C-alpha cells in the first residue's frame, strides 16, 4: 500500500492515516506504522479498521502476516489499534521481523502527546470522510406501518449510463425521513445497500446465481427477510417494529408498479 495521506511522527516511527472508501462493500480508516530500515522508509505494520472485516498486518513488506480483529473482543477496531501503538508497539514491530527498530522503540518510546494528535486526527477522518449516499425517495411511495417503500426508474447512472428500477426502504426518525435499504436493480452493475446513510455496505449481485435482480429483491420481501436486512443495516429498533402482514398486503401493488416501470423503459 502507498503511504497514508496524513503523516504524524511520534518519535521513532511515523503513523500515517488514510480513509479507504473505495473498498466494496467495506470502508474504514487505514493506520500504518512506518520506520527506517536500512535507510528505507518501510511499512512495518498496517491496521485496516474497516466496518465489516477489520484486520491488521505484521510486516506488510516482509512476512505480511494478516490477522483479523474480532470486534466482539477488541471493541472498536480503531481504539484497539491506537492502544496497541501506544503501549505494545515494540513487541509488534519485533514480530514483524524488525528487531533493531523494536529495540530503538524500547529505548525511545513513542511520544504520547503526538499520539494524542494521531487519535484526534483519526477520529476526525473516520467521522468526516465516511462514504454515505443519499438517494431520491422514489416517484411512487407505498406505506407499510413503520416503513415505506419508494419505487422509481433510474436512468443515466454514472459513467456507464446504467439504468433500472430502484426500490428504497424508508422510515421516519426525529422528524426526518431516512433510507434503511436501497435496491438498485440496474442493467450493468446491479447492487443493494445496507444503511446507505450509515455504514453504506454495498453488495453487488452475481446475476448468474441471483437471476433477475428485481425478482430477487421482491422475493426477499415475500420471504419475510426485510426485518433481518434492516437489522443488519444498523436499525434494530425499526426492524423489531416491522409489521410483516402490512408488508405482504402492499407487496402486490409494489410488484405491479416495479415491473410496469421495467416494461415502460425497455430499450
């Protein structure tokens, strides 16, 4: 990996920070530790504090041992990372295969005041650079208890001029409407979003296995999977309030409208 865009020297090493949003479906802050090894600026450790699959690397340019962070036990991946850089860096550098640098760190521990700067910057980047998306709610809206469905046909999407039906699952909170799920049943790059305004987990369909993506989406609703998907998107309270009887009652109307939009917009 290239060196992060924010570099803070903490004494014997540099800590670099870069927010990675280009990874689908994941995103999060990348924290790297760089040190001088035989006159070369070398990546010693890398911590990928991602939302879905956080992990870290010992010696990316050496042995590249990759290990997962278990969010159940470590808590916040970024907090765990910064704590280990503050208190356990020499041991981690040694395991990465850089004994001389580890000894230097033991003799000259990291500057804790500079680490405070690293932490403040890391929290700021994690908050301000997060990838989210806000969609139009849809031209046709159908109410179903504590949620509603917005249906629309989207055209000229992105550089590839993609197109297709989009279904938005919406709710109200604190006087605002926001999107829980979005299903973009496009022709070229069909995908769906868990929590577009939260973690924005994007899953791209494999149409070889899923078949027609609009049919797949409607089948999830019919099978009663909606509450589980809303829960995964990060909204358990909304999920627990989903009335599946109301959803099933409105589904034939949603299905009719969605397929009508497909027919109207065929090339």
